[in-house]
């Protein structure tokens, strides 16, 4: 009994930080500002209100009803619409996160380069005859193997890493907000990106995002920015009182994420001018986050009437700080996503579908064999992409595009299954949420 309690060590705070780590990303804020500036705010609000928050409430209901389930969203779907559709939906979902692991294990080193050198220098790296993408591929494989080893050793390590990533993200948000407030106060309310009436919140200054088709593409991007909450379904059985604490954590995490996105997009305009800092600068979707934080640091130094040399030093400090935050956040998300999706798929499905080794749990109650099989597959994909020809790179781009589409699969299945879920359950109906809210008040 004592050992079981030690395994159930995930708190509401840890769950919220896990959600922040896997869902919220300042990169989404900076890319949105680069594409739409203030005009992106309304779409993030609508995506949050019409999609993300309702989906979070539905998942809270699933979590309350299936709080003892080992299989996360697989168990939710299987209990609502049957094993067949649960297998299909969870398989597509797992494939998406496998592709995320492939790309993120490589992008991680670009973030490390930004932290160490203030910019991406990975293409100039060379060790033992390996250089550029080949070296990055080897480093990504080593990181993948190390992360799998650590994450397979219990929930404590995953909780610590995801919590550190969440804390770093919150700290960098706080720094951004405080610096932006100082800038706007010292500049007597003058915005770097001026507001020209209501049109500033409707029409983007970016000519590439002024047509209905491109605006729709941005709406899809805003929805993708909220993706990832379903991954925490796989950790619900690690909570002492999941029927109460899991919905609470989801609701808090949902509200924090929506408010953060909207607030941060607006406050980016305090220091970043679209024409000067983005259009006529060196910004692109790959480095825009570092451009935004670098511009913020420079604007802070200027607002405080410091000399340009000092302002540039602050700019470099901010760039390295957001790189470190991104590094910790990505690492935390990596640990969660190495475990939760594969665990939901393997442990939720019929064990007769798998070899006994796949469903075997180690002493930490983790499906370590399945996690290692996943890790080896990801490493092989990384090797193909890194050492392959241009054709392999083009193929990977296709897989990445398919992954973006696959990211919507769990929500389509979970939302579609919700009416069937309500018909089959009475103890976890919508009444549980008011009860939870009442407990807070």
C-alpha cells in the first residue's frame, strides 16, 4: 500500500505545470505576431473559447469517469465508442507524437546553440568527421536514448522535468510581462506597434496573411497551438484523487494557457515593430522567438536610457534566457511524450495484440520495453533524415505535414465520442464539474 502511494505522487500543481509544458509555447506567440500581429488575438480567443476550453472540459469528464484506467485516451475512447475506433484514433495520435519526437530531438540542439552562442551555429559544428545535419542526427539519437533511460525509471523523473520546464516557462512569461510593462510606462504609453483603430485587431500588416485562405490557415495554426493536452491522460492513474484533481488541473491549465497566449501576443507590440523589427530585419519563423526577446531586451535598455552597448548586452541576455527556457520546456515535454502516448496505446489496448514483453511493466510500473522499442524506431527515423539524401529530407517534410494533420485526430475522436460517453456513464456526467468548482469556492 505504501509503495502504491509512492507511485501516486502527481499533484494538481504538477499536472498544471505538465500541461503548460506540453501545450503552451512562447514560440507560438512569436510566430503568431510575425504572421498577424494584433490581428491574431481574436483567433486565439475564439480557438481557446470554442475549441480548447470545451475540449478541456470534455477531457475532465473522461478523466473523472475513467480515473482508474491505465490507457489514457485509449481507455476513454474504448469505453465510449469501442475498441476498434479507440485503436485507430490512438494509433494516429501516437504516430503524430513519434514524428514530434523525431523533429524535436534535432531542433533541441538549435536551442542549445542559441543558448550558448546567441544564434544557430549547428551547421558549422564538426566532430570526428561528422558535421552539420549528420552530427545533429548523432546527438539527437544520443539524447533520445538518454531520455528514454531516464523517463522509464518512474513518474518522479517525469514530474521533475516537466515541472522544471513549466516553471521556466512561467518565469520567462513573468520576465516578458514585467519588461514590457516597464517599456510601456517609460515610453509613456507609446506602443512599438501602433494601434490604428479596430482594423489593427482584424487586418494583419503582413500582406501574406490578408486573404481568406491565409487567414483560415492561421486559424488552423491557432488551434494547433493548443494541442497536446490529451497527452496528460496517460498519467491520471498517478494521482491520489484523480476524480477530483485531474479535472481541476485541466481547467486551471486551460485558463492559464488561453490567457497567456492572448496577453503575450498583445504585449509583444509594446517592444516589437512589425515593419522595422520583422519585415526589414532578419526574422523568420525559425528564429522569430529569439528576435522578439532580443528586441525586448534592447527596447528595455533604451527605455531605461542606458547606452546602446548596455542595451545590446541586455538583448543577448534575454535571447539566452528564452533559449534556456525553451530548452527546459522542450526537455520536460520530451519526457512526458516519451511515456504517455505509448503507455496509453499499449496499456489501453487488448494485451493479446502485443507480445508479452511489450506489456510487461518494470519495477517502476512503466512499460519500459515498449518505450525502448519506440525509442529505437525514432532513432532509425532520425538516422534516415540526418544521413539520407535530399529525397529523404523531402520525405520527412511530407511526414511532418501529415503529423500536423494527425495532431487533430485525438480531438476529432474524443469530441465525436463524447455523446456516446455521456450515454454510457451516469456517475461522471456534466454534474461533476460544478461539484469541482464548488469545492474551490
